[in-house]
C-alpha cells in the first residue's frame, strides 16, 4: 500500500504445511505506475504480510520499501531512475607484512557470502591502498569499487580498467576532490570524511 493507505498490489497464497516444518514462500507483486524513490522524493510503500492459520491471523509484519531503478556503468557512473547521478557530497607495501595476495581469496569469499544473502544490490568495497590492491584479484569481486583518498587515480584507472565502476568511498574536503567528481562522468559520487584529524 502507498503512504495514504491505498492498496496498490495484493496477492493471496494457500499452502498446507505439516506441524513443525520450516518453509519459505516467495511472491511477485506488480505496482502499476509506481512513485519512484529518490533523495528529493522519498516516496515509500508498505509491504504488509499476514499469516493465517484456520482463518485466524497468527502473525503479521509491515516492511517499508521504496521502488527505484539503479544502473551502474563504467563510463557514465550511476543512474537513479534513469537519470545520471553525479553528485559530489559537501603506496607501497612492506615485504615483512602479511602476503597482500590473500586479499583476492578474501574478496571472493566475502562477496560470495553477501550475494548468497542479497542479490538485489551491488557488492562494494573500499580500496584503502589502490595501487597495491590493483595488483591483487580483490577488485574483480566487487561490482562497484570505492577509492579512498586517491582522486588522482580516477582517470588513470578508468583507462586501465574500463569496465570498473568507481566512486570515492572516503575523501577529503579539498576543492580538487570535489572537482574530481564534478568533472568526470564516470565517478558517480563520493563520501566526504566529516571529522578532522
């Protein structure tokens, strides 16, 4: 239902279950002409699920959700509901350290765990040491790759890894950091570090 309480889609399902058995069901609901969620227009819907046993309600839940489309593209960055969203928001490695190549298997395992739980959104991670991490398999397991404080690598790595979708996962307050997003369509945004060291 929408925020005014109007039911926009519904479905009933009957299923017989033996006592003590755990079971999962899935349903697909279609909302015609939905109001799309955006930061400027955060329209939300409520998904109400009711469980009946013998005609009596035994459980009920209400989940708020927005309806929107997301598209990530290596050349154009991020599009929300079909519109490009390009919004700036106001090393080396020591040989005695643990083997950096273990990042690849770690990334594979973690991204697999996430996708096993939720396939509705992309898997992301921040590269704190971009040059070093680029020498491992870690970035290839991410759908969207974050760069920490390395705006100077955006254009270089976009050329080197043309299919990689990039954003600033942690950035400083400099004008150069803001311009790196504003002037490059393939960077869809950045997260500004709000503290001061």
